[in-house]
């Protein structure tokens, strides 16, 4: 059993190295067999007489990164559209960390419902039925609270972006 697992791991490793630029010559002995792996391109190059021992250097572009760089994040406009996106993010986080049945997809559903509640579409959809008329006012209140939370999230992001602009990267 251990031999089968070891062979599988070795074959995965060899397949990963086959796509790299490093030459691969590997001989592994197992109890009854001897496996030798070599990349076909390396084998053909060595058969043609190329030693392949000297590395080839390629010139790359210089990266503009120095010790005097700072973290610069863009500021977000404090508008109603960004408040709606912030409300969706707040609702997503509530759904993500909701006890018992919270998770990623619960967060996605809560984010969609939070965005629709903030714009008022959820309340207008609920008012189309008799049962929905009873709870539409609650979704409107939740939408206004999520709107305030979304605007607070946008303001918190902008505050963090201005504070991070003074942090020096080292």
C-alpha cells in the first residue's frame, strides 16, 4: 500500500516538474522495479549534444519599488450607490458569520437581500401579496439600517485608506 501511495506522489511530483524549466533526472528504486523519469525536451537536447549546464539569462523590466514607497488605496465617493454596495457587504458579513447555519452562500443570499432592501425593491416586491404587506415595513426599516451601516463602512474604508497612506513599506 505504501508503495502505491509513494508511486502516485512521485508521478504527481514528476508531472509538476515536467512543466518547469529545471532539468529532471530522477532514478528511484522500489522493491521490485526501478523507475527512471526524464523530461522529453531535456532528453532530446542532451541527445543533440547541448550540455544544458549554462543557465540562460533574460533581461526583465525594472520594477518601481523602493524603500520610500507607501501604501496608497483609492478613496471611495460617499454616495448612495456606494452606500448600497456597502449595505450588501454588511449583509454578506452578517450572513457569513451567522450562528448555526451561516456560511458563504448564506452570506451571498443575505447580501442580495440587503442590497434589494436598501434600494426599496424588496419592500415593493413584498407589497404585492397579502402576507408581504405585513412585513414590508420591516424590510424597509432593515434597508434603512443597512444603508446607514453601508455608509459607515464606506467612511471607515476611506479613513483606513488615508491612514495607510502614511505607512511606509519596508
